[in-house]
C-alpha cells in the first residue's frame, strides 16, 4: 500500500487491514481510530481528510 504523496482514506486502510468496508457505515469506526492515532502523533491528517505517515 504505497502512499505516493496523496495519503490514504479510511476505505484504503480498511482494505489493507482486511476489514469489510463495502457498507458505507463500516469505515466510520475506523475513521475514529485513525483520528485517535493522529492525536498520538502516529499518522498525519491532511487538510482534505486523508491520512499519511508522519515525515
């Protein structure tokens, strides 16, 4: 799963982790977990709402 400078969305992260994201409500809890990780300084949240690794 290469970032290529654009960041990742919740659905891409869910796909990579093997979580079913076909239903629209499934990525919502994952988004909350990603935001908590951002607060801890792991990934970075881009202005467009996507996530990327902290550089």
